[in-house]
């Protein structure tokens, strides 16, 4: 079963659009009206919705890694540095993750893309 994704506020719309064209379930923080929440609350919101969050914000990634150490529960975070890949690479990797994994595999996990 595919996992649903949650897009942080700074993710380019082109990534969201391309994923939707590939039948990936994507919700953005703007669509959820959560775009003004601080990162910790946004991570909780994604967890409440049982979605893995995608971000390009280094501080957000550090927050999730801190939660891992503190053993706080969250539904997973995927990090892709803005200069680390192209939109196409991010779309390809996110589609693979969404379609080839289960939500329970992502609990308290931080992953980095693009895959190389």
C-alpha cells in the first residue's frame, strides 16, 4: 500500500504536481492550512494525519533527528537539500518511496534523497 506524503511549506509546487500526476497521495501544508505552524507542530500534524513529511529545511531535519534521539514519535521525515538534486530526481525518489514502502516502516525515520 502506498504511503501518503505531506509537503513542507517550502517545497516547489512542481514536485507536488508531478507526484500527483503519478498517482501519489500528496497533501501540502498550505492545503492543510498549517503553513504557519512551527516545525515541531508541523511534524506532529503530519503524524496525526499518518503522513510522511518531505522537507528541504535543514533545521526541520535536525528537529526530526533530535526527536529520534529523544524517542519522540513521528511518522517519518524525508529530507532533500535544495541544492542536492533536481526536481525530477526528487519526484522519482519520492514516488519510489511512496509506492514501495509502508507507513509503519517510516515511524521515527529520517531519510535523505536524492538516492545516488
